[in-house]
C-alpha cells in the first residue's frame, strides 16, 4: 500500500520506519518542505521518500495525519478526499490554544473538517518509544500490546487493523469516532501497555 504521512515528529517517524519495514511504500512530509527531510528519509531507509504535505497526501492511498492538533487547518484536505486517514493527533489546549470542538470528540471534529475523508483514530494512546520497541509480529494476537482504534467506517477500520497487526500490535475496536473520547489523554487506556482483553476491560467493551 502507498502510505503518505503528514508530520515528521516522533510518531510520524516511528510509523514511517515500521510500515516501510513491513513492505509498504511510504512517503513522509512536514510543514517545511521535502528538502528538510532528505537526511531523515535516508536514515529511516526502506525506500521512505520525502514529500511536501500536498504531495504526500496525493501519493498515499492511505494517509496518516500526525501534525499537532492545533495545525489541523493546515492539512491538505483536497488531496485527502475519499481516502482513509489515520488521525493520531491529541488536543492539548496549553500547546494548541483554545479550539471549540463543539462538544465533539477530537476525531469527530477532525472528520468534520476533512469532509469526505474516512477517518480512523489510532496510535494516539501510545508513546513513540513504545511504538518503536513493543511491536512483535512473532507473538500471538492475544499476547500483543493493544492499539485502540475508532471510526464510523467499518471497512476503513478493518484496513487500519491490518496495518496494526503487520507492525506487531493488535487493534481493539473502540467503536465510532465519538467513542474515541475513551482513548484521549487522561483516560484510563491512554499510555497503558495492555493486551486486547485487558484493553477491552479498561475501555468497558
């Protein structure tokens, strides 16, 4: 699969490397342009390519959005239309400023902004260091660390679940985008190293 990553912070870098190692064709971008990412792409290896944000979104069959939540309005929404978009962002008011979510979950708010994109909330409740080190594809699914995911789109959720398994974790279905409130910062599952069964218990599923 062609995967475009918007944002080259710790989570973006970790996912770029892991997904490229798993055999996907990965492009990575940031707000400063591809020239600032050439060295990083080289270090990540496995054919990871540096792009502008617009070109990464255009390139990807699937997009991973991992920019700070406060910069949501800078996302190349036109190029993301109709595509599966993994939203990893968390809203931190002290960093992102005051944003009126209108009572929505962070991801439902993001989905409303992105229009026709097929948004899946994932990878927001795990630290980048754990993402880098705790995946183990040799383990049985019930022994792997769980990644909670949420979406209004069952097919998109299934695709993302497959990617999660490919990099050595297991997905736990946390319901629709409004239910993603249960995996935001400050919730019991946030940052927890849990198996799928343990995660379901914490999430009340």
